[in-house]
């Protein structure tokens, strides 16, 4: 069972920044994809940012230019740097990782991000 532990959420004013961290129990190279999803109240979970094993990244249009996904191989961690935060970024953010050979993602417990306007 893959363990993903998120940290770094909190309350921030609009225009501020937060950095989310996700520590995995497996080597990052065990996954063909790792990334971040979010779910706002009353809305479906949506992709925020994804990094493939190759290092290729993809972002939701709503966060392009403001959010950056990165990883630290030695720490088995992936990060989400969020700048210029907006009230519409308020959501529970989930770390997700897909093991090579599996079609499904494993999920972290989620971390709340609240942006006050």
C-alpha cells in the first residue's frame, strides 16, 4: 500500500503563496505519474498539476503561470508551489501517485487550502 503524506496547507490572503509537500513511501521512480488534484465544496475533484516519470509536467489552465510542480528524488517528495493565490483556489488539495503497472491512483489524505479575499 502506497503512503502519501501531504503537508503545507493553511489560510492565506489573496495574492499570497503556499507550498504543499507530499512525501511518498516509495521511490519516485516507482510511479509513472505524481501530482496534485483539488476538490472545492460542491465541485468535482480536478487535476491541478501532474509530473510524469520523465519530468514532463502539465497544469490546469486556471493555474498556469501561478503554480509550479517539482520533485525531490532523494526525499521521495513532490511539491506544489502556489503563488498569486485567488479565492477560487480554495479547496482540499490531494497528492496522487500512480504506480507503474497500475491503472489507478493512490491518494493522500488531503490538505485544506483556504484563500481569503
